[in-house]
């Protein structure tokens, strides 16, 4: 599958076809729990073959600002009821957004190092109408 970059806020590949994406999605119902349904949901995007890393400039510390590849992976444990749902989400990025991890940048408010590889997480509470 060919991947379009869409709006990338001034990146070299903005609004161009650039690279490929392989996406895998999965859903596993686990069990009934406390009157609801406990499930595991996940998806992983593998982006590769982009020219963004080749076309990007160097960061302040001399490494490329962007990469040609990236991975984003989400893992969700969800408890669903007829109207309410609760989730715990863990998300992993490797060069997320094709930003080169540890590239030193400055967007006008001082130097900083990109942290585009690692884990994040959050909680979700929602209501279905």
C-alpha cells in the first residue's frame, strides 16, 4: 500500500505520496467482567520506504531531523458496557512521526532534543449514545 503523508506541517513530503504502510489490527474478546465485556484491542503501523529522512536537513547536533521509517503501536484493554466504556491504553513509538530520536531542534523557543521513541499511556472513560 502506498502511503500519503497528508498534512505534515512543512515537511519535505507534505501532501505527497511517500513510502508504504503495513497496518495490522486485532481484537480479542477476553471475558465477561462486572456486567460488561473485557476486550483487548490493538493496532500497529509500520511505515517504511519514505524519502523524508533522505530529504530532511541536519539537526543542530548533526544528525538528520527526520527518518525514512517509523512504528506506532497501540495496545488497549477495554471494559465495555451498553453505554459506558473504560480503557487503559499503552502506546509505543519508534521514530514517531518520522522524527529522528534525539535530534536537537529549535522552533524558536530554545533548543530541545526530540523524544520520538518510547512508551506513553492514558486512561479513557467514554459514553456511547
